[in-house]
């Protein structure tokens, strides 16, 4: 599949034209000429020595390479020790010195030389094919890919071209049928796409076919060296980077740049040539190693390096393989330029540098976004990117490679899908890619026009202007979409669908990655290192990433026997070390986390350390262990970090450590409720106000956020006066951040700005961000300010130092999103045993629970489930950051048990169980705060009776009001009698009472649904009526549910229907209640109220009893009225009954089933019109 059907045939010369005229013949060419085969210095020259060693440790493990050559790789009964166990022979052929030498260069492990002559990918495996017996090398890739799973195709061979013996000089540079086939293989015609690497050939010194007259140019033999999508490799000298005397040069016939890159294929000094493995028993070379020269030696050098790149890409990109175009783009982009500046037909884009290529792979994995794999899906489509170039940047390089569709053999131009790389500087000036002139092949590359020949384009700019550069990939001519492409940049590239915040985080992480110390640390201490590692982990970078793994190893290397993890400050650093260890989700660190947690608990400043409860520092922590006798110190900063570490390490909230910590945090607050207070502004200071040194008792920004955060970690409810006091201080001292550079840490200007902003951002998450509130404004301002303050190179800077400022800025931006990998697996389960309805609202106001209007179940939260089988069970997956609200609405009186469990995957983060008593009509609610501190933190408040509950003025019992607005609060709820209003309603009674209340905190113009729970059923004839001065009484037209039970819903709109102040100001003013028509009954029945006995289908002549249940939903009794029964229009019976208000009674008659057939039975209540009713239209029903 995917390959052309081709045949080899022998025909006479006079039959060629006749055969070409056949409709089924697409292309004809001469039988390809016969194939021919065309390191220690190599490893060093291309950087393989470096990436084989720590910290890279690459060896090609789990990378399979198919090797096509002129015989078998040595896998005899005495295989070469450098290759033992890693070669599989697919096609039998004589053992080949050339094939064995090539494979040793690519992947020999040097066992027979003390590793001196090892190759590039010393643990890769090879599958040996030969070209000796057929011309089906491209087709053989089907089995190689789908049966043996090869990842790379290595080819050190090409066709033989000889002017005298074969007379086929026109084959140089020719794009043949087999070239087309190789392009097709790379494109994925056999399913998986793989890079195919070909030697360029050794033709330049042959002296025939006019090569000397052409200056050595245009001597590339096919088929692979002239294909578009292959990686074609020329040969240089390993010790000097100089050009060898034999390596074939481009261009191809259509002017394309080949070779793509060069690698060592000879050596002018040292031992000479390229040394590699030779099979035992060789007659032409010395076992176990000998030298050879040629592009045959250069190509396996590149293949081995490609294996190292694939291994590293898998390790750092979640086991995903790079596209072949990505491998090619990286090799080209990182190549060391040789000869003329820019590409040329002799060395392509230069000599490969695998260390730089691997570094780019790791840069990309660490969020630098220097590798983009994307596609153009239509002709003329454009993909836009931007690059922020810092001042002083020496060069900007962007490389574009795409795996083109196969061309047409021997066409004037083989490029099919023509993409263009368009790069514009901050002034809008376009910078063009390199191009060469095939008519003057020795000329240097130019940058003055678009390229419509090659499927590789590179834009290079010396000393680029500082600022934002625009990068566009345009599908100029794409007749065969979808066209994949790989884009590689020397600086991070912002994709067009990235938000400013996402891009800011990416750039910041990239800067951290590039500034990590060799030992894995940042700043040489555990604290900075832990926060940086946490920033990567929060972004979804896993522990397989080298930067993260080095950081974790550094952290663990600082463990002490007592469980602490630190370099300088045992408490501060141990607390922070817990965070990334938890965030890895690596169970092997559980013991380290537990030991660190136990250490922190053991050094709390309590009785065990000589502190009494009267000591102002009781319950807190300092930088390190601090016995009262020798130290006597706690501070709020270290205490909040410690509490965060203990929370992440899942110290149960019932542990006394939390109460003691809460005591210290409370003492740091300036609030009248705190006997230690210095003032009553609600803010927090660094230490309790009794400590007067150095202004530490004064409220300031970073400590107020730390105090609120600490209280919430200790599960102090958001509504508590201490939390509210701190929030009010922040509100009063917060100045909108709109101009770059004007933000300050309130009352501590010039110091610890990003510490304050991080704390502020987390505080808002921990306490909620109501829509339209000052908190929402502050949250947006903080985000915008942090993004605006970032330098072009990705860092943030302050007196805290660049590392500390940058990691805190990133963490502040990340607080609003749980990492995707965690969010996807995160969940909450709510189980209620009670005479109550269970409702859950997410931070976006979406609802799961009973819908009182339809009688069904709302499942507005994506993928949520609801089950009721004795107990109600709600499961919410894929959590959002913010407050989830639980509401219990009593359907009876009794005790309830509510279990709330949360976690990620199979890990349970928290389990809480609450019991309480609820009465019919009563409502209880609670908040569940979902935050991202390390991976997932859940804080649950105990359910409490809803404040919006009041005893009705008519004495019927308690009535509760619940709003569905995420930020709306029902306030000033008052029960009224009709006589409390300026005038009574002459047509209605209000036996269930009237009510007055306000709903505040709304977004102006917001529509709210209010659920009202009464102690008795509300008749379906009731309508919600309101009184408004001067309008008087009017009916609310937007009443929702009223299905005859005790719960109704109404809809009110701020500034519209139901809002008595008539202004869209975020406050709804309401007074009203359910009214019933005064003194009238209302008889009703439905088809469901009619039953037959026997219920089964009667036969003609059977006696059938017909029973009807008649309801009176009105306010007055209905006495002595007639219920009539009809068969169609024929009266078949009557009965006189009475029904009291808000009740029901039955009437019946007996009927003989005749004649045979279908009958419609109609029942009419009060057929004589004896009862005065509020609604005369609902008195009859029919049933077949």
C-alpha cells in the first residue's frame, strides 16, 4: 500500500515507444544501475562522546535501525563482540566487511577495544538487509517497519555510475522512480513515518562524466541521495572538518540543496581513516577493527546520532517519537556551518552536532517551545508564531522542514507542496531564507528571495533587533494537503493559540531551565530548587524530564537522618522540599515525605521545645529548629511555608499541630478579637504585635496573604471574622496595578514583591473570587502585572533575586489552573444519608442534583454522575480550581451523614465525614475549596444551616431561601404578614407567608434562580406575587417550579423582573410570596388519576370498576359535588363526593365492557358546576 506498482521487463528498442503509449503506464526508466557500497575521531567531532556521558547518558536503548548494505552484518557463530546480541539477520547474504564496519560506526559498543572504537548508539539494535539480490529496498521497509518496528533506515550505498562501462552519466542528480519511493516511505506509506539516512556517494574524484569540468559539482548518485525527504550525508575529515577528496556534491537536477549535512568519513591525521568493527575471518581487513573511508562511514555516524536523539526525545516528550522532519530539522538547525556562510552544495547546512541537537530537544521539553510540529491543512493557510528577541542577541535562526509528497521522476521541479517561511522583524521588514543558484553552484548562499525548490528553508539573522519578531509558515501552494511540517527556532516560539499567560509561563520555565546549576539546584539551596521544580511539575513536566530529575536528585541528596532536607535552614527548606516530592506522584518518595513531615511536627515551637501557651511564639516555626531556651523565635513567613508542606504531606487536620499553628497565625493579626493585637486594621505582621522590634508587628501585604493562607490551611472558614478581616485589609490597601513598575508590597515597599503577589494570588484562590468583586479585579490585575513585568529572556527580577522572583511569578500565574494530568484524574465524591436532597454547585455555578421544576436530575457539570439508592451519591471528576458548594435541603426531620472524599487517580487526598440534624424545609450548605498547591488540595467546611432561613409570619414553620448565583448572597431575610404591607391583596390569600430579602454580590444584570423550601406543600394553583411601591401588587411571570410539593423556584433579574429597585447594580431587592385565590376551591384530575379493575384487558361482557381520584388544590373546601363517568359521550355512572382544601377523594362506578373494541373513558369532576373554583378548566380527564 502506498507504493507504485512497477515491473522490470526486457523489451526491444523499437517496442519502447509502443509500451509507453499504453494507458496503464505512468512512467518508464532504464533498469537502475547496479548498487555499490560507498571511530573514535567521529564521536568526538560530532559531540557523541558528550551525550554518551553524564548528564545525558544516551546510548540508543530501545531504538531499532534497519541497515541496508552489500551483505550481512557479522552475526556469525562468533559474532563481533561489539555487536553481540544486538543484530538480527533478515536477508541472508555473505558476511560483509562494509556492512559490519558501518554498523559498528553506528552502534558498536567498543567491547573489544576498551570502548575506544565504540560507535554512536552503543545499545541500539540492528536488522540486517542486503541490496544484492533485487531492487526492492523501498518495499522491504514495509516489513521492517510493521514487523520489526525499525525507527531509522541506514543506507550507505547508491547506484553505480560509470561513463565507460555503463554510459549512464545522466543518472547523476536524477530523481528516479526509487527516489520517489523513498520519499513515499518517509511520508508514511507503510503506516509509521521514519527517517531514512543515505550516504551522499564517493563520486567526486572519479574523473569521468565531466565531473572535473563542473568543478566537482552535480555528482550525486541516486536513488536515496537525490530524494527530497531523506537525510543525505556528505563526508568531512574527522580531525579538521575539512572536505574529503571524494564526497559527492550537489545540486540535484532540479537545483535542490544536497547533501543536507556532513559528518566524518575520513581523517587526515591521527590513525587515518575511520576505524570500526571488522568481522572475524575477513580477508581484506584486520579483525576486530580496521579503517575505511567514504560517505559510507559518515552516514552511520548520523544514523547513530539520530538514534540518540530519538531516545532522548522519547525520554523527555512522554515517550512520543519525533517526526522524521523534526530529526532532519534539528540536525540541519544545529549543524556547524562550514565553508561559505550559509548552506552550500558541498557540505549542505554543515557538520552535525548531536550535543546541540539533544540540548534543543531538552530545551523544548523544559517548556522553551523551540520545536513545533504542525500542519498546513489547505492551500493558502498560514500559521503564525512570534519570538521575543532580548537585547544583545547575536543571532536568530529559524529552520523549517517538511516531508513533501512524492514528486514525478525527472520533472523540472520535484517540489509538490510549497511552503514558505516568512520572518519579519519588529519593524515589519521581511528576512528571506537561504537560497543557492544551481547554475553557479560555487556561489555563496543569498537571502533575497523566496525558495520554491527545496523542502528545507532556513532564515538566519545576525544581531537581530530587540523586540517581537513574527514568524509565519504559509502554504503557498499545497495541492496535496494535509502537509505536516517541523519548525525549529533558536529562541522560544509563541504559538498563535497561546494566551499571554501561557506564553509567559513557558518563557519563565525556559529561563529557569537554562539557568539551572550543574548539580541540579537553583540558587544552591533546597528552597529555591524546590519551588522551581514545583513550577515545572505544576506545568505538567514529569520527572522523566532531565531538569526535574536533576532537581529531585539534588533535593534528596540533602536529606538528613532526622528526616529534614536542607542546606542552610532546616525548617524552611524541608517544608518546601515536600512540595515537589508530592507533586511527582512518585510513591517511592513516600517514606521521605513522611520523615520530613514528622520532622516538621517535631520542631514546632510548643511544649516539646520549651514554649508555653503564653509565649507569643507558641505554635509557630522559624527558619530552623528553635528551642525556647536558646532561640525563642517564630515568624509567620516560615509558619505558612511549614503549614503548606504539612498540608501537602497530608497531615490530618485533626492533628493538634494545626490548632497550635492556628494559634500562632492568629496572634500575628491586628484585630480586636486578638488580645495580642497592635491595631484593628485586620492585617497580619511578621510576628505577634507584642514583638516590637523592627516593625515586625505592622500589617503588610505579604504577611497578610500569608496569614489568610495559614488560616485557610488550618480550615478556618472563609466567612470567619479573622479571614474576612485579612481580606478587608487587602481590599483597603490594594491599589489597582495598571502601570508597569508601580506595584509594591503594601507597607513594605521595595521588598519581596513576588512573594506578595504569589501569596495574594493563592489567597484569592483559597477564599474565592466572586464575579464582579474587587477580588476578581485584583486577580486580573495581578496576572496582567506579572506578565507585563517579564523580561524578554523570560525572567523576572526584584530584590529577591532573579531565580526566586521568577519561580514565584510562575507559581502565581499557575494558581488558577490544576495541571491537566492532575485535573483529568481529580475527583470529589459526595455521599448523603438523610431525609434531604443533595445539591452540588461547581465554581462556574453548574449544578448536580434534583431539578424542582422538571422533577428530574440536573447533571450540568461535565461527566458528573448522580445515584440514589438509599443514599445519594454524586461524583464530580475533572475538578476546577475554586469553591464547590454543597447544599442540603431537608425533606424530613432527622439526622444526616455527609461523606466527602477527594483525590487524584487512586490517591485519596482528603476524607471528611459530617453529621448533623436537619428539619423539613431547612437548608444547610458548605464550601469545598479546591486549590492547587502541589497537585491537589481540598479544604472542606462543615455544613451549617443556611443564614437565609426564617420562621414564616403565618406560623407555618421555617422557610429557607437558596440562590444559585455563584457569588450571590441572600441578606436581610425578613418574614412578613400581609398586614405589614401598605395594602392587602383583595383577590389572594398568603397562608404560607410573605418575605422580604436582598441578593447582593451579583454581576450587574445577572438573572438568579431562588429555591424556596416551605414546611408544607404549596398548591399548584399558587403564583408568586410581589408588592412594589408605587406599583402595588403584581404577579411574577417568571416563576419556575411549582409541582405541588414543598419546594418552589422563582427567577429574578437584577434591574429587571422581580428587582424592586429597578437598577442593574448587582443587588436584587425582593418582597413577595406564594398567593392562592381567596376563598375558592380548585378541583383537578389527570389521566394518571383514573384506574380500572381488573387492570388487565377485559373481554366483552366483563364487569369493570372505574375509580377516579379528585384533588382539591384550592384554599376552600368543595362539598357535595357530582363526579360523572362517560364512555365516550355516553354517561355510564355518577357519584357525589366532597374534598377538603389541599386534599383528595375518590369516586367510582361499575361498567359492563361492551361492545367489543377500544373505549375512551372520561371523568368530569363537578359536572353540575356546584363548586365555585379558581380554575374551571382543569376538572376533566380521559383514559383509554
